[in-house]
C-alpha cells in the first residue's frame, strides 16, 4: 500500500502497523465485512417476503394452505436455529444436486445413496467441479442466504401473523361496510395498518439477524470470523509480519463492530417507530396528534 | 449388536465413559439416538447451571440498572448493553481466546475430605469456560427482562407498601420483588428456552470437544458428516429439543401458577410461548 512497506522488519511501530493493516489479506478481511452487510441486505427483504407469505398462508381459508403456513411458523419453535442452519445447508445442496441429476442423467441406474455416500453423475454436480473459485464461493453464499431467509422467514411469519390479528376489528368492518371485497380489505385496510403492530417484533428480529451473522462461519463462508481467526493466529519470523497470537484483539474488533451495528440499528428503528406511529389509532399515535394540535 | 448393548456403550459417552471409539462404518439408528441423547447431558448441564446462577445475578443487575446513583446504574447498563448487543458466538470466541492466554497456575483447595487442584487451564475447557460465558449472557438478557418488569410494577402496589410503612429491604422483598417476578415470568420462560438452544453453540465456537466429548449437535454433525445424510441426525436433535422445551414450559408453568396462586384461576395469566429470540 505505502512505499515504505518494502521491508517491514526495519519499520518503527506506527509505520509497521500502517503497513500491516493495509496488506493484501487485510483487505480481504475488510471485504468480508461487506459480505456480512450484503447478507443482511439480501436476507432481510427475502425473509420478510417469506414471512409475509407464511402469515398470509396461516390466515388462509383453504385448509391445506393454512396447514402449510402453520407448519412453517411452528417449524422453528423448540428447535435451536443452528441445527436448522447445519441441516439446510446439506439438505439444500443434496436436493439441488438430486434435481439436477434427474434432469441431466435420466438413464443412470446406480442408487444415489450408496451406504455413506451421495453419488450423482458428474453433469449434475453443483457447481461444476471445473468451475472457477468464485462460482463455488457465490454458490456457498447463495445457499447461506437462502438458509437464513427460510429460518428468519419463519420468525417473521410469526410476528406478522400476530400483527395482522392486532389490527382492530372495527377497521376491517368499516372496509366491509364500504362494500370492499375480502382481498380489497386485506390490501387497503389491513396491510397498511399492520406495520406499526409488527414493528416491535420485526425490530427485535432485525437485532437477532445481525447477531446471527457470525454463524455464516459455520456454513463455510469466508466471513469475518473466519478471517479474524486466520489473521490473528501467531506468525513466525518466516512471515513478512511476524506477531504473537492476536486473535483476542481481532475478536475484540468484531465485538465493537457488532455493538456499533446494534447501537445504530436501535437509533434508526426508534425513528422508524415514531414515523409509523403517525396517524395510527395507538397510544403513541394519539400522543403525536396531541403534541401537534 | 443389540440396542441395549449400544446404550450401555454410548449412553454416557459424552462424559467419557463407555466405548472410546465413536461408531463408524454402518451406523444404526439406535447408535444415533443413543449418542445424540448422551450429548444432551451437556446441553442440560450448561443450560440448567447457567440459568440457576444467572437468575440471582440478573436480579441484582436489574435492581442496579433501576437505581438512582450513577456508580451502580452505569456499570449495569454497560454490562447489559455489551452482552445483549453482541453475538453470543463472538462472546464465546473472545472468552476462549482470553482464557487460553491466562497464565497456567494451580491452586490447591482443601475440601476437608479431599484435596483438589484448581487450575486456570480449566477456564479454557468447555465445562467451565463456556458455562461462564453462558452465565454472563443469560444474566444480561434476564436482567433486561426483570428491569422492564421492575419499571412496570403498578404504582398502587408501591403506595400500598408505603401505607403499611414498609421501606427498604422489606418493601423490596414483600412487594416489589414478587410483583416483578409475576410480570417477568412469561418472558423469562422464553429466555430460558433460548438459553437451552444457545447451548448448542458451545462446541462450534472455539471450545474444543476433548476426546470427542461433545453435546447433542456435535454428535449430530458427526453423524451427518459420516453418513452424508442430514435427514436422520438433525431431526433427532430437533426431537430431543422439542421434548426439552416442553419440559421447560411445564416446569416454568408450574412456577408461574405458584407465583399467581392468590389470583382467581380465570384471571391468571397463562404462559404463552413466543419464540422470537435468538442470539
């Protein structure tokens, strides 16, 4: 990065750190923070969509659809989320390969499960074994995002289902009195009003999602935990930047990062709550109206 | 090999008794059930001990956070913020790296009948190190719940206490504390459930499983890696945890009923399990 970084062993402390913290691997470490933020940015809307679909299904008048919705929301109850993460990564991978196998090699006769092995034909390997490295990484990341979205979608479905029931019945009756259909009442009356009831639960969920991101490490993605362990480990003098075991300091850095994320989220969600309370038939909305009048 | 034999061999495997080698080759359903069940011992151990010790610390923290003087309030606020604001996973890593760096010394403790040597090395072992992290973590979460409940103790209760001339410790013990518990108990039940779920993180977070003595999820992952078939071990873990969760709900429900025993039975608040918390 800097010109004086040619021979780090001759540098004094401040310059040594300037060089150390800007070398190649550290930039990959910094990039992995972006990976985490990317995961949050993709997972949050997808999980919300899953949750919305799940909550709608649980309210459905069609019994099988309602059972699916209920099962989905009940799925995460009582079971540690990390078990889901570990399960879905392998299960999704195998499901995709099995589908690809059915499509690509219809005349394959050997069983796919041979004892302790899961064997599909070469054409059905996902990603292809000769694919470049970034495809493998992107595939891993995609599976991780999807897994997060499924698990957090179930949590969100639970929250949104409660929020839909919390909208005062009178509001919906007014819609019916105006001759709106079931669908119209749902989209025009229920959905715009439910968010303020869902917000406490959803903001809680967002905090949890932030705190669940280190689990990416367990899903085989090179995330910040991976790099903190990798970079913090002690380096002998054979390396360009020898140092003792610094993992403690790297993890302290991560701790501060997460605390910062939590604090910022708290402030932003507080503002969002005030914004959404405007004109609502709740205590907060009433207070705002009185303060304005 | 019969299933009974398997249970004898692997029933206490997670504590280091029985067969040393884990099953390999053809793995039977019985072996999976037994070994994963044996791992549950650790989950229950971590959860139960952290919860019981954390309860008292949490009450103290909640009272400290609610107190007027700066010197007690600020540390409690910071403690709660740090442990609730950061992932448990990172806390485990951080604690492990810290404990590893501790100087290796042993302290002899005379128990009267036997002498044991307490070593600082124990901190880097899961049974003590992870327990400490879980204890601090659950204290912070429970303290926030108790603090919220403490703030919503009805004004009338306090006025009634004043009218009876209760002050200080007596007022806290007779009026404030019982009401706080009553208000906080449903949320505290959820916290307990999630603490038990969080115990599955221990062996994935730096703390090594010595001689493959791990918890339920550790063994489940072992089987999933061996057989490359996730559809058996993970549902077994799920089943065990559903049973554990039901036991917790039952136990806490009984305590809840005891806390609210003065109320007519219709108006008692029933425990509702709302799972929307993980760390």
